[in-house]
C-alpha cells in the first residue's frame, strides 16, 4: 500500500500543477529538485543518472534501448540509470527540444538514435568540462568512464554527481561539435541488458492509466453510438440518477453518453440503465458483405493510383504463354490492447490537465487543448504507462477528447473515464480492409514475365490524415512494395511490375494497426509467390532466390531462415504427423525480415504450428534480447490475426464485442520461435512491427505444402484444412 | 458492511452485493495491481488466489466470498517480489507492457502450488491467460525456471 499512498501524494501535487506524475521506472518527479545537465540527462548528487525518454514505452522496450544509447555516449554507470518522461507541455515550451514524441511505425530508436546519442555525448562533454574547470586543467587532459572523470596526468578523479550542478551551468556544445563513437567502440549498444522497467510489473505497483487515482476524483463510464456516424437524439436518465453513487448523466460530443459516479463500477451499472435514443445515421444498414462487393468491383476498376510501375506489366502478362491469377482478402481487425482506452482529466476555465496512456504525447496534448477550448500552453498531458498500444493509442485520441468533454462539464473535478472491453471493441480504429487481385505471366521456363498487384479497399491516411492523400494516392498503402527508398521495398526484380490501388473506403474508421499495411501486402505477395512457384513446378525458395539478385539484404534473411530450418531436407514428423514448411520474406519499417514456419495438419484438418524460425536484419541491434522478445511477440500478434482476427460489420456496427467472439492465440497453440538477429550494420531498422507481416504467409505457405490448399482470405479459422 | 480477508488482513467496506470482487479490490481497497481486461473471465488479467486457487475476479460477485476465505492479490503474493515466479520473471525479462502480467504471475504461481514440476504441456494447458504483447514463450520458460525444470522434456 505504500506505493499507492506515495502515488496519491504525488498526484495531489499534480492536481495543483506543481508536480509531474511519475514516469516509468520509478525515476520521476525528483528532477524538480536537481537541475539538469542538459535536456536528456539529470545527475543527482548520489550519482543517480536520470535519462529523459521522449518516446512512449508500451512493452516494446524502447525505454531501455533509448537509455542505452544515451548512456553509451554519456559514459555513465549503467547500474545507476533511471528514466523519466518529459511532458508534451514541456516539449512545447522548450521549442521541441526532445523532438518528436510519436511512438509508432517502429521509429522510436531508429528516428531518434542520432540526437539522443548526441544528447548523452553533450552531457558527458559538459561534465568533463566542469571537472576540468574545477581542477584548473584543460578538458582534453580528462576522460570519463563509468560516471567517473579522471585527470590522467595527476590521477585525480571525481564523480558525475559531484560536478553535475556546475556542468548544467555551462553552455551546451553545438550538435555539430559533438562527435559520436563509431559502432566498433560501442560497449552498451548491442548488449542484451535487462529492461529498466520490469520490477514494478512483477508486484502490481506499476501504475497504468487505468490505475490512476487523484484526490476527489470521480469515475466515468461511457457509451458511444455503436454505428459509426450515428448520434444521440434523446437520453432518459431517470432510473440511472436514482442508482447508488451516481452524480451526473452527461452527453459527450454528439454521439455518446457518460455516467459519472463515485466508483467506475457504479457508473457502468448506471450507464446500462440509461435509455439512449440514437439516430443511427446513413450507415445503419452497412455490412461487411456489402462492402466486399464494393472492393471486388475495385479489383477491375479502370482507375487506380500507381504505387510501383516497372516496365509494362500488362503487356508482359498478356504476351506470356501462361497466366496465373488469384484474389486475396484481409479483414478489419481491432487492436485489442489488454488495457482498454482510458484517461483522466481535470478542467477549469484557466487550465486543463490530462493523464493518459498514449503513444504520442504531443498528439494527445493537441487533442486535449482542442477539446478543452484552451491554448496549448494552458494544457498539459502526463503520459502514463501503456497496457499495450499497437497503434490504437497513437494517431487518434478520441478517448482524450471524450474525457476532456466530460471534465469540462464538471469544472474542477478530476474525472477518470474507462471504457468497457465492449466499448473498446465497438469503437476501435480498425486494421484497414482490403482485397488484392494478383496476376502474373509465366514463360515456358516458368519464369515470371510480369506481375500486376491490384489492391482494392481502405486507406488509413484517407481516414486519419486525408491531407496526405495526393490525387487519390495514399503512399502508405504500398508498404513493402516500393521500388526503392530503404523503408519498405519489394525484394524481387520482376521483368515488369505494376502495383496499384483502387481506394474504396467503408464507414468503419481505420487505424494504424501494428505492422500496418505491410501485413496484408506481405500476405498477398508472398502467398502468391508460393502459388507461382508451384505453378512453375519450382521450389519456393529457389523460385524466390532467382528474382533476388539485386536485393541482397532480403536474400540474406531468407537464406538465414532456410538454412536454420534445413530447407530441402524433410522435417522430422511430430506425433506421427508429417511436418511441412513455408517461407516468407519482406521489408518494412526499415528492417528486413523472414520466417520459416513448420506446421502439420491432421487428416481431420487440425492445424499445429510447431516451430517458427525468424530472421531480422535491423542494421544495428541495440538490445538483442529485447529484439528477440519483439520477434517472438510478433508471432502472437500476427498469428492471432491470421488464425482468428476478424471484425465484421452488420447493421452498421461491429459484431465482435469481447474475447469470446474475438478470440486470441493462447499458450496452448503458441509455437516455439527461434530468432536469428542478423544485423548487417550501416542502417537503422525498426523492430516492433515488421515481423508481424511474415507470420501469416509463412504459416499459410506451410499449410499449402501440407494440404495442397490455398487460404486466400483471412482469418483461416473457418477454413476447411482437410487435405485436398 | 462486507468483510473479506485480503492479503492477510481483514478489511471492511460497504458495497452492493453484485459488485465483482475485481472492482472491490481496485476501487475500495486500492489494490490496482489486479487488472480489468474483459469482464467475462476470458482473459485472466484479473486473476487472484482464493484459498490458493487461481480465480478470475471480474465476474465473481463480492457476495460470493466471506472473511473465512483467504484472498491473495499480486500485491500480497510475496512481501518483496521474492516468489520464485517473480524471480524467474525478473531474470528472464518476461513482461513487455506488463498489463496482463499480474494475472499471468498469479496463474503461474497457482499452477506451481498444485503442480510443482509441471510438464510443458501442462503449462500450456493450464495457463490460459491472454497476453497481446506475446510473452508466452518467456512465460513458459519462466515457469520452468521457477519449477527447476528448465530444459526438461515434456
């Protein structure tokens, strides 16, 4: 209970705007008492090093990885490192000194690696300068290691903690004057150090957004119109207001109703007693089946935005002696973070503060300010630890707007709003729904003459950042299919290629869903590559290799998994069942990834996934054991999507409302995962997402090897896998 | 006034009979380590021990319990995170976001209390909690480490 009461005391401070709420890793709130060395580093007199982390920790390990990068250049004692989050309000007030706070697109480390290392290096330079000045010697005669500064000639030493105050008064060196170590000199980057944030997750003391408690706080439960675009027309709260603990029944925006009570459970019970009349709007009859017809028409539509065109694919396919064609589809899916959406807010006419788990503190801050009707400088967001993000808590902050709207109707009272799982399922920002028509020509030798990939369906940008759509073209749709760029490129040199997109947007709002568009694109391309290899009578590995001469990094990870799996030699049977393999390779978020899945399918059609071998070339590997954790976890997320993940629409609303109708992979079906981390250096690739995309295709290709059946529509839970 | 024995203390509070145990723990006793995940006993984030047995607290009304039963939450599993499961979790960096891990740890600890040396198959069968980050393989390794069966067949 001590931890909680201490938190409450800190929260009281936050309420009076004098304190920050603790950030991850228990670092927190002490920095007010200790001036910083620079924006990234605070060193306390006892040599504790507090490293500031601008990106959000949601399980992916970025907190530890970024701290390693600062500490590498800081030359500090790693055992004394803790972390804290600067707030979005502070970032705004200091001219975005901590840069971008957005934590998505597997960009946490790769996008900020240079400036955070420079932050650590600059702090080290200042600490050494301060010690040298105190000794009256040139800084060049001093060196730093393990938080100790040594004057080499005299042998004098001092610690970071002893000189930090003086160092903080020095003018920071210009970024251009801060050299960085070459990778060959790294001591901490590349090491599988333990996470900095594990201990409080083992005893219940880690405070997630859901767990926050402020003095005088009330709790809100909320229900928005289940049909997107619908509105509230009438609210009968008579019965609810008579229920225990209930304070208010409020309209929130034009589409939701909230009950505010002393406890959340009472608020939720009362919400169920509120009689809401909806105007379901123009989408009241929308369905997944209806939208599938719209997408299907897009597969052959004359108009489409071009993503990648090399040569004349149509002519090359038309001239080929053989033509292979297949249509694939990928459904809507909910992120289903274990922690449902929630936030706490307090609003007064002068100021608004929000506490919430967010992947993008700055976007949460902007949403809060807009909803509060106050200038951003009068608002603050305190980032709390995330119980999962996966993209749901990044670009759109619908729940922040809701809580501020509620708090605004009860000025001065802190309000914590928590969704139910059902609300979280119905009000998601969904993985986009698409279909693809794959068409290829094969010549007499079974070589591809040309390939046309027509994607039809939903654009994420059209739903979230429509200003980034140009001439009907959403560039993010072509993730993993680009000709070049180093971010998400196709790994094959087809003689002719056309990738285009007929944008068809349903009324279901899209979101960036871990792995984003790479998920369906790798599924479409890599399963079709397997189809082409089969049609050409070639081995799937050799068929791919023949097209990869100019894509050595794609080839490198593909070779790595094939070699580890023993591709070309039969897999040992398991429990009397033959084991079959499937491959997949892709490139996304700047990293090259491949997988080889080993599965068996019984005569009755029961699928078992025995082992996955996964390879990652992320350029530089900062913390290999955390990369392995991300890769292993990616198969849970990716295979859950492949096996079960589907949100369907009927009568304008999502039909799946909880884990009983939206099932998750559990330990009984989890395969073993062997991770090969094969960083080739020279670039920085992301880790949290790319592997998601190879999970489904590798398994589906193995299922084909086992059964002769092609699964072209996910999820596969309804597929009949009895041998063809 | 209801009375429960939670983490070795008898606590009294006033609450409607149909309030789930989870919300009593979280909102009346400030024991927020036990999480709400689904409300239908599907995910296991709310797992606590009742007389040593793992139970999902989100759909059990508080009226179903009495002070003669020993309820233990993640906060009471050990005074200093020294339970073998907690130690194994620390050694292997099992948690990612960590939100499901209170329930995962309580489920794993309950399994070991009944089956001190579970086979891998038993672990996979008995621990049915949902983790969206995908920590399952480290959860299995952590239970095996705590049980001293690391590397054993099964």
